[in-house]
């Protein structure tokens, strides 16, 4: 998944936040009797037994994958994360048991005045506030509003924030691929203030254990969305809330009476997704989010096997290979003379030919627009689609999505 955006100013078109996301529906694998789940961990990170509050800096782990022999988090300990440059989800592979008596938190942060809230690892940042306010990032990001930013959505629709609609729902129940939550939209103005930022989307975490996963009554996993900033005295104006993120647990047995939460931020961001893939679910605790259970024991799909979309050019202008996702560092600049409709080239990998590819634009002001094309050129391994779209003047977000059951 890649991030980027679009902004037009001084007669030109600046693309500074394009979100490329593919939503994939993966069929459940048949269960052939009772078996032991193999997490695939090689144990190279040893035992994880923190005794104090710990922040794991993921910058040195670009894959986001940690391979433990065992995990034991005491009731007095909270584990948080600093996302890596690729903004990958957190993946813990555990050879033995994973016991959580404390807390593991991948939540998005709340906005502060015009500054957007950041997404948790694997989640998306909110939109900034002010005269050049932006929509929340991510496929379910909330739209910009004049005084109220749109709430983000994920498994459920976020609430309408005083007339500003939420972003669209997205993703699938299997959490393959594993996606975090989207950010809330910012506002262009708010009474005596210059606007408010949107909350960041909740992050995403996968814990797979060859033994038992236990979330004790004193502990929990938190993947909530951040709240939008609001007017400090009356709370009459606000940015949108980020959506909840994603939690996936894979083990032969899950147990405990703790909590797993993927709530949206205030204002009402949409709920995230919680998935247990297990033979025995003895967990009796609290789950907040859209919950599903099954026995889909694909843990980390083989490299290069998942479908992938990449927007490679807009109006013939190449998009940055390392998009920033920030308006102040545009990834492509279009001439003011560029006429609509503008062709958008989408490169596809591991996607069946003739799959519908939807390219959408969320402008800073106004309703989203979208168009559908098909990847008719190439092979299933590598193909391209050209989608012609009338791009409105002004800043916003561009993103591409596809859905397939193959």
C-alpha cells in the first residue's frame, strides 16, 4: 500500500496525497481436523518480557515482523510503537505462548488544533486544518468540511458530522491484507480559530502463536482511532474522528477475559475490525469492533503473492516512487493547461485481467468523484489499467481500489 495527495495551486496541479489500496477477499481454507498452528517464527528476537512501559521503535524493522520465542507482558506494562518508514502493521510471530496481562496499543493519535493526528502503525493520518485543510488519508478517510470535518470509516460508516459525510467502508473480514484505520477530515475554518485537524486512524496488529494467546482480565489490545480537534470552549466545531484499526489473532487457542478494542475516535469514527483465526475460542472478554472468527491460517502471505496496485502516472506525469502523503511535498505536478478527463495509469500485480479498478478523488471541497477502468493489458502477474477521470480543481486525495475473490 502506498500513500500520496493532490493539490492545485498557482495555476498548477500538485499531487501530494494519493492512496493506493487493494481490498482482497480471500476464501477461507478448509479445516481438516484439529491441528497445531505453526506461527512460522524462527525465534530470532528471543523472548519478549518487558518489565516497564516500552515503546518499540519500528524504524529498524522495515518489514514490521518480530519473531519471538515467547511473549509475556505484565499487568503494569503498556507496549506502544513508533511506526517505520513503510508504515507497516505490527506482526508478532511467537514460537510458544503469548500472554498479555498489560496492554498492547497501536491506536492513532488525536489531532491538536490545525495539526492532524497520526495513524498508528499501518493506519493513516488525519487531515490537516486551516485554509488549505485536507481530507483524512486512507481508503475510508473523512472529507474536508467548513467547520466540521468528515469522520473516517472502516468496517462501519463513521457518523455524519453536522452535514459533512463520512468516508466509505472498505476492507474484508479476513484482514488479508492487514490494513489499519483511516484518518478523519480537517476543517477550513472554525469561528475564531483557523480550522481543526482530523484524528489519526487506528493501527493494525497481527499476533500469531504456535501456543496459546491469552489476554488476561487486566490486559488488552487497543487499536482505536484518534479524535478530531475541537473548539476548546464549546466543542461547537471539530475535525473528523479517525476510524478504528485492525487486530488479528491466530493460534490454536485464544483465551482470557481482557479486552480487544478498535473503536473510532471522537467525533464518531467508524469501527475497525477484529479477527480471531483459531480452533478454540475461549475468550470471554470485551471486543469493540466488527468481530469475525474462522480458521484461515494464512499468517503472512508469501512475498509478491498478494494483489497490488500502484498509481504510476497522472496525466502523463510520473508519480513519485516514494510518495510522501503530505501536501507540502507533492509527488507530481500537472500543468494548468491539462484538460479533463485526465488519464490515470494504474499498474497491477497478481490481479486477474479485466478486474474493475476504481480510481477516486476526494477534493478539499465538494463531493468525491470516481471512475472505473479495467486492467486489460498484460498478464495476471503484471498488468495495467488506464482510468480517465474528471479531476476537480483544488486539493484533495486520489486513491485506487480493486476487489477480487481470486
